[in-house]
């Protein structure tokens, strides 16, 4: 990446700050001047419509794509994330949407794939102990670690993928649509897990399409629209309708009109004698 002067100084409470990050693919501007901050123990949801640039942002942080311009500050140092190994070594873990688990391997094998303890003589016992430790930290509901991942539920797979990303002891974890394919109970399980990550002091960036999930766990929500920032909100101070209006770029579209009609109705009720 080409370092440029930051648009504004990174907040010194941040573990990770992006300033003015742009990424073009030929003529396509996937990201333009994007700023983002995440603090330790904070969950930042990144939301936006299809093609808003969410996955591109994830890939920039994961070392998959080099940004065309902009500055990334990690733990108060300006960094260049050239490749996934650099992201991992810095302490930025990414759980991609497809999870990249091996269906036919069991939980332990998936957790330690490519980094088996004592690579020459696989230390089964040590890996099993460490696996349970990791899963316990996440209060994960996995019945046995010797079961092929293929036979786990979607929520359990997400758990395994998150546990695997914790092995390098990261400071920041990025989850791309962690609840997209999950039912109600499994979604709740994964959202609990996100809370465990926050309790452990990690900075969490969660890509999501689901307003309920965002409201349930995020502290802040950052909206991307057409590759640009379109608002950062404290979740407590913002309605789902306002977030959706920022996502669609319409302050007066059908959704917000419905919202304001409802608010109007509520006001009338509250004003009426009870
Ligand atoms: N490797 C690539 N080559 C060319 N264009 C790309 C590439 N990756 C992404 N884009 C373009 O960049 C823009 C942002 O895409 P991105 O995948 O980041 O969006 P997204 O917010 O993740 O969308 P979705 O919700 O559909 O996953 C889109 O216009 C997309 O077509
Ligand atoms: Mg995407």
C-alpha cells in the first residue's frame, strides 16, 4: 500500500484504525476513503448493501488485497498488511464467510490444520487438551472434538472456525456474516460467542446484514454505501430504520417513511390520555 497522511489521527483508544482506505479494481472503486476504528473489547458491526465494499474491507484487513491508498494503524503503529501471514502475525484474525473448514476432518484436526503441535510427531493429547481449552473459553457447545466437522450444525461450525482463529492469540477478530446461514438458536449461540470475544478484550469487526444481530451485540455500527462511509452510530442511539436509511442512502425512502409514520402513530398514542 502507499501510505498517505491520515485524514484524522487514529483514536488512541483504538487497537485498529483505518484512515482514508481506498481500493480499486481496474475502473471499479470498491472502497473510497474509508475510515474505521475498533477499540479493545468493542464490537463494531459493518453493514451495507450488496456491493457496498464489506468483503473488500475484510480482505484488505486480512492481507488478501493491498489497499490502493490509505493508512492502517494497528496498536498505535502504521502497518502494511502484505499477505495473510502478516495479518496473522500482527494479531488480526479473520473468519471468512465460507469458514474454510475441512468437512471430513474432526474438530481437533480442523483447529490445528497446518500448525500441528510438534509437527513431526503429532501430539494428539496436547492438541485435544488445547482444543477443549479454546472451546471452553468460548463456552462452546460442542459435544466431542473427535467428530467430523461435516456432522456439526452451522452454529457449531462457526464456533470451530472462530476457535481456530483464536489460536494465534489475536487482538482483533473479523467475522464475515457469522450468522448468515443460521437458524434462531444457532444465531443466539454465535452472538453469545461474540460477547465472549468482547469480554476477552478483543476488538471485533462483524460484517452483517441482520439488524437484529447488529442491535443485539454491536457497540457501534459503521455503514458502508457504494464503497464509502455513510455514518458511524452508537447502537444505543440509533434505530434500525436510521441504519437502513444510511444503508440505502435514502433519507426519505419507503422504509424511513414507514418508520416516521409509525413514530407519528406512537406519539399520538403517548399523547392520548390513558
Ligand atoms: N476481485 C475483484 N475484482 C473486481 N471487482 C471486484 C472484486 N472484488 C470486489 N469487486 C467489486 O467491488 C465492489 C464491492 O464488492 P464487495 O464484495 O466488497 O461488496 P460486499 O459489500 O461484500 O457485497 P455483498 O453484500 O454482496 O457480499 C463490487 O462492485 C464488486 O463487484
Ligand atoms: Mg461480501
